[in-house]
């Protein structure tokens, strides 16, 4: 098990230009208005835009929801699909909305993610991710001091830098059938799914295929090709031989994780890793009210904290200091430290420990 755990939220992805929840909507609309959305995706983008303008705006008149937050919209549509009810929409219209919001989120992330063209022609993640790899993955990850990453982010910024340096086999997502016990494999537990995870169209198949940035997308050494895993999915097949579903596997950030996602093993492994942790570093995660699911995982994972020495939170929002403090019980508060720091600043502070 890992001795050191990094928990990364949207504040970490911001360094790859991935929009955070508060500005996600505006970034997506900019893509539409700037003609950056492919014609075949435009219908879905405009469907969500129309849905927001004509229906979502009715919600705040009844309940105090933050409709500018893309997670709110995603969660409402997910709940509509679960209950088969949203105003006067038919079940078919709700299903179309569900597909559209998934594509809206995935394609916006892919279109806005910023990767750097290296002098030798390769494409790499922004500098902070390379620093993260050099300091912690290559520098200290070994049998004596293993660590893992728990991420709430759908994007591929960290995945890419690990693949770039070590290849796809260096990442263990702890998905069904993915058994990588070699000590060099990095556990990257993505609790809300990932835009490079694909599910099988065969309902009896539980496989999740990971779309390799190096092997499947072929971005390494080809700086002119964008990193768009969702487009590659349609050209690949599941290990069982059947087709893959068109949309990547992403999970809404709500309490409801009971859909047919088949990533329970990821959540199970998260609790195991938390229970064995010596250091827990949370970076850029605001602990939103909607994601009560993770708070329960965190509580289960930290029931036995005999090994825990540090529970540090890094976020540029100072208001989160009290929020985390209220969440933590007396036994952990003595190990708790809050720092008003960016991802980059957090990396430098943590590096001093090792």
C-alpha cells in the first residue's frame, strides 16, 4: 500500500488550462462562438446551450442551485435520467440530453487542455506535471516509500506525463481486470472516471478499456495531432471483440454513484489506500456539497489512523480552511494543516519533506 497519497481536484487541472467548474460553462460557449467545435458535435453543444437557456434557468426560481456550475447541470441531467422525469421532456429527450452533456464535458476538456510542444518535437504536459513526476514518481516512488494519486478530474494531464516518461504500463487505474502488482506501477485512482476510459457495448462484458495516449492515440512524436481520446474510441474494440460505447466513462460528482459504471474496485481501492496512508495531501479540491460520496469514502478510509502523520490541504481559496476543519474529527485535527497555495506551490512545500 501507499505511504503517501495525493488527492487532486480541479485546482490541479487548472495548470493544464482545463476549466474549473465555475468557468467551465463560459469556456464551452467560447468554443461554440469561436467555431472550434466540429460540426458533428455542434448539435449536442447547442442542445445543452438551449437546455440551459430555456429550462435550467427555471431551477433557481424554486431552489437555490448554482446553475453556472457545470457539475450542477450534469447532476440534474443524471438525476433526470435516473428518475426518467424532467418537466415535460420525454424519456428519449432525456436520454439525448444525457449523451449531449457527456459529450459537452468531454469535448470541452479535450479542446481546452494545454500541452506543450517540446524542442525535440514531442508533446509534453505543462511544466508543473513534469515536476510532479520528477519529484515524486521518479524521485521517491519505490518499495520503501510508495505513493498513489486519487483524482476527481476527467482530464489526462497527469496520465499523459506518466505515459510520456514511463509508458502506459506504468499506470495502474485499478480497473476490473487490471492487475499491476509491480512496484513501479503508479496507482492513479480516478473516482469520477476518465476521458480515456471506454466501456463495452456488450452488457455482459464488464471490461473497461483504457485508451493509451501513446499506443492508441499516437500523440508521442506527433505534435500536430490533438489529444482527443473520445474520437479514438470509435475506432477500437473491447478485449472481448465487441464494439466500445462512443462516449468515455465519466461519473457525475454527486452522491449517486449507483449507475452501471463498473468502477467499484476503484472506490474500494481508495478506501484501502487511505487506511494505510502516512501522508495525505489534498490539492485543489473544494469538497463540494454534492460530492458527499467522497466524504464517506474519506471517513471509512481514515477510521484507523494509527499510521497517519500528516493531513495537509492546499488550495488558493482560504475559505476552505474552516470547511475542512469542521469536517475533520478531533483525532485528525492535530495532523491537519491548511496552506493557501496553488498546485505548483504545494509541490514545492511537499518536496521539502522527502
